[in-house]
C-alpha cells in the first residue's frame, strides 16, 4: 500500500461532518474552494447536511477538517473529563492505571495536550457520529498510557503515546460505515478500504504542526504484526516502532476487555504471542492480573466437536495444498512469495499441538473433558481466538494475492473455504 493509493476526501467523512452540523454549530473558518478555484462556501458559513452534495460534488482544494471549526469541540479539557468518566465507572481501568504508576499523570498529561484544531474537529465528529469508535479510542488510550508508564517510557514522551492512541482510527472515519458493521460480510474489494485506513490516518496527521512524528508513524503501523502478517506494509520485527507496538496491543486488548472476557484475553495473548511485542504483552498481563482471577460467567458451553473437526479439515486441506506447492522449487524458502503461507500454517498446527490436541484426530481428547466446564470454556476461548487468527490469514492471502507468483486462485480455493467457511 503506497501513499498514492490513499483516496481523496471521503464522502463518508463529509456526511458525518455535515450531519453533525444539524445539531451543533459547524462553521467554515476560512473560504472553502474546489480544486479548480471555484468558491464553494464563504468564511463564516454554517455547515449542515444541506451542504453535503455541494461538498462532495467537487474535489476540495484543502482537507475539510482544516477549514472547519465546531462549538463544544473535544479539546484537552474535555478529554480529561471523558477519561475521568471511564475511570469512575470502570474498576478494571481504575486498577489498570493504579498498578501502572501514578494515576494522576494521565489527567495531568491530557490536560496539557496541545491539540491542533484539525484533531479537535475529528475527535468531535467521532464523539458525535461514531460513539463506539470514540469510546474504543478513549479506552485504548488509557491502556496504552498505562503500558507506557509501566515500561518506564520518559514522561516527555507521554503526549506522543496519548496522541497516537487517540488518533489511531482517524482513517476509519473515511470508510463506509456499512463495511465496519460487525454483521456485514466484507468482500475482498471492501477489505481494501479497511486496510488503507492506517495510511489515510497517517497522511492526515503527518504534516500537522506540532504533531509528534512518532505518533503519526504509530498510526501508520498500528496494524502491523511482528511476524509480518499485518498491514499496510507487512513489516517484521524491529521494522515496527515501539510506540506502534504499544498501540497495537492496547487496541486489541480493549476490544476483548469490552466483552469482560478475561479468559478470552489470556487466550488472545497466548495464541498471538508471535504477532505482538512480548514485553508489552507481559506488562499488560501484569497490569490486568488482579482481574484475571475473577470468575467469568461463560454460560452454557456448546459441544466443540464440530469446530474441532472443521479445524482438522483445514489442516488436511493445507496438507494437500502444501504437497502441491512443495513441488515448486523453493516454495517455502524465506525469499519466496509463498513463504508466509508455510509459516502461518505451521504456526496454526503448532498452536493446536500446544493446546494438547492431535491435529490428525482433533476429537480424541473430548471424551475426558466433556464433564469439565472450566476446561471446555478454555477450549471455547481457544477456538474463538483461532477463528480470528484464521480469518486474518484469509485476509492476508487476499492482500498478498498479487505477489503469489502465478499461483491460481483455484489452487487456494479449498484452503480459503476452510479459513473463511461462512462465505462459501
């Protein structure tokens, strides 16, 4: 993914901004021009949904968020209030911050943030029109800040940590909300817009006066993974900056914490250990350990036999495909475009073995664990996390399809059917 691949002003973001103007004052802070020099709106004009068509009919000469202002904007003082709200009502986040160090540092650092007007506007749009994303952003920022404290990162770098976490999903506001809906089955073409959002966010932030370069780079890299399975550039290991590693782990941790499923969180850390920074995961484990021992009401646990058999079928499909691929010279060599596939599937098989199952007979151990609800619940967490891991592999295959050295999609079809069975 190159910077030149980033789309222009998104109609989805323009719609959010203009609709926000129906309930609060959104004002043009300067004249708004089309790229051909046509003046669209004068300085001081009030923006609302009536201007949506006009603002999307032309390519704008400047990004919309740089020429607008809003009343009741999300500034540093409001962010501090929002953090206090979360900490007051959520014991997990209070204990997380207390275990990390001085909990007052978060409020002090937030209150002293110098937010560019563009960032204030985007956070305001997020709070007003993307409330779940705003809540996720705030909680991710608390986790990232606590992790940075415990890691001993200098206090002078705390603002960059907060800015990276607060802005990490700015690019998602340019994505069609239907694609982000959890009930929507994303197509390969739609997934391209999801994968571009870190680049979009980076482009929006990298040239803002006073915005930390480390924070903009973390926004760009927060979906990269240490094993090279991430996006947009499939970076490996030390190619990924430390701040990006913190935000990446905080991002995924918040997603699981939202469901109050500590067992699933521990399973996520175990299964995804090769993908995330080990030091960061160790710190998060320690910060959350007072919660980890609390019982989780898992409810009735469904018989996992069918899911285990499906996993067995997947591994057999890989065995068949691997036999064909190995006939090609050096298909699994480190420099081969196919090497990632060998590495990812070897990791899946290894995880199955680590869980105590024979990959060739996945149901062999079920007989003696059927009457143990605790073990069955852990197995369910493992299978849930494995589902995400396999879906990520399917996405990675699609992202890398241009590199696959002439390998036909038909050859991958059987494997893909097992990686993402719900769409076949």
